[in-house]
C-alpha cells in the first residue's frame, strides 16, 4: 500500500511541476512576442501558441508518467514483488507509446514553428490550403456536382423541346444544322427516321395513284394523264355519288309502281342466290370427297391383341362350330379389347365354353350392361381370365319388343346385380335368374328410363 501511495504522490508532483513549467514558459513566450503580435496580428500565429503549450504540457505529463512508472517498477523489484519477466511487458509497451507520443509532439511542434516563421516573414498571409477545413472542400465538391447536374438537366430539356418541335414541323429533321450540339444528336436521329418513313409513304401513295390513273386511261374512262391524283379521286367520288342517286331514284320509282311485285322479285333473287350457294358447296364437298377417296388409305398397324382374338375364334370354331359367331373384331374404342358377336341361340352355350374351356378360362365377369339402339337391343359382357391374364368381350343382339335372354347368373354369380339393373332400366328379362327385380325404381314404376321412347308417367316428376 505504501508503494502505491508513493506512486500516486510522484504522479501528482510531476503533473504539478509540468503545469508550473508550462505556465512559466507560456508567460515568457507571451512577453517576448507581444510587440510582433501587435504589429502583424496574424490569426494562425495567435491560434498556434496554445497548441505549442498543449504539446509541451502533454510531453511533460508523458515524461512524468513514465518517470513515475519506472520508479514504481524499480521499487517493486527492490522489494521482490515483481521478479517475473512477464510483468515487464507493460513497461515495454508504455515506453513504446511514450516514444510514439514524443515523435508526434515533435512533428507538430516543428510544423507549428515553420508556420509561425512564414507568417512573421510575411510569406504566407493566408492559411495554407492543406490546413483548410474538410467541410470547405466538401461544400465545393457539392457545388460542382450540383452545377454538373443542372447542366445535364438543361441539355436534356433542350433536346426534348427540339425533338417535339421537329415532330410538329413534319420533316424538320432534314433541315437540322450540322453544328447542332451533341446532346441533341439522338433526337435528330429519331427525326431522320420519321422523315424517311414519311417520304416512303408519300412515294408509295404517288406510285399507287399513278398506277390507278394509268389503268383508268387504258379502260377509256379516265381523265388525261396530266390530271393530278387529287382530281381523279374527286371525279370518282362525284361519279359514285351520281350513280348512287340514280339507283336510289330508280328503286323508288319501281317500288311506287308495284310494291308487291318488287317484294316477289327480291324473294326470288334471294332464293336463287341461296340455291346457287348450296349447289356450289355441294359440288365442292363432292370434289373434296373424291380427292380423298382417290388418295390411298394409310395402312394401320395391327393391334397387339390381334393374336388373342385369332386364338379365341379358332378355339370356338373348332369346338362349337363356325355358326356360333356372327362377327369378331378389335374394339379400338375400348383399349383394343378382342370382341366377339354371338348369335342369340348360342349366347348361353358360348358363356359356358368361355369359362370352362382349359385354353380360355375366363373365370371373372367384370361387366354386363344393356343398350337400346331403337332398332334392337344389345347385351354386352366383359370377361377376364386370372390364369392367362387376358380379356375378352362378347355381345348379343335381341328383339326390342320382346327383350328376353338367358341369365348368366348360374355361370358367373357376379351377373346377379347387373342383370337386375338392365331389367329395371331397360326392361330386358333374363330367364333363369333366381331373383329378377327392380333395384332402383319401385315395383309400381311405369316404364324403363333408359329406353329411347321412354315417357314419364307423371310429367311433374
């Protein structure tokens, strides 16, 4: 504790001593330079003295602090408090800082002395440009930027005004002087393009008028070659107006003579025009059809299911006879399903064969529905073979007035519900069905809604 008190006391004494020396030096300097200050009174010199005093004061403070630190360190070392070299690092750092401070203070003092000397000798009456405030330089730069911006805006406004004037003058670009300013070059380029386009349009119009006039002269109804294009247009307009007036007068006179006769003539003319147009359209369609028929039809690639269809037909023909099927084809509208058309008397027999034959084995009925074609009705059945992973469809035509066919429920139990649906909506009766009944409509419902001739019994329903 006593060591710290001594250090603080040394610091205070050093600061007091430095202040006293600085004050004495300032008073001596002020007393020595008073006459010169009264004669010349240069502002920078008066303002520089405090800076020198401050430098001396800072130097004295730094020296006192260094001296106090060195004394404290020596005392601690003597007493054995700080024997480790690691604690000497702050002292080295403080010495480096003191050296840097002394160099900066010396440079500042030299610069101030040089400036004071120049002012005393009258070499530089004004402050050096290097020491001007940064704000002055910044304001000059701002003023310069503002002036530049104003000049650019003014040039743009002038160019826009000139461009507008040239557009209003319709072709003034051709008369633009060669010494126009560079900011207006872009506007003059646009005006040149506009003038070129206008000149081209005028030349095109003149050429068209000349061609028209020549054609009229060749036809014998035109005016002399020397007449201008404007006179041709006027003459044509007058002639058209006269012809129109004459036609109107003639129509009025004819209408006053016999209105009924005129109406008949108009109707006849309209009918004749319609008949002519219809005949032309028919002839055109006929010619187009003939041209299409003349072109050879593009061959279609065979379906991937064609081999399966050939297989089914061959097996059925060999086992049931050729009279069993009416037709067979690939249904392009239903994913190329092989389709068989069976005769009504062979319907149930074919169903059994398709299920129980070892080569076919269609053990699943996926779909059964009926359709009304007005001339007849059809039953469509879709089958699938889980063993062969193949599909087939067969259908049969039945009488529309007496739509009756054998039930497939004994062969495929899945035919139970769709046959009831066909009976309910189309009135098709399936003989041999164990429980044929309506499934959507009541038993007292009149008619079958999917028939083409169906009329509701109750029109409000």
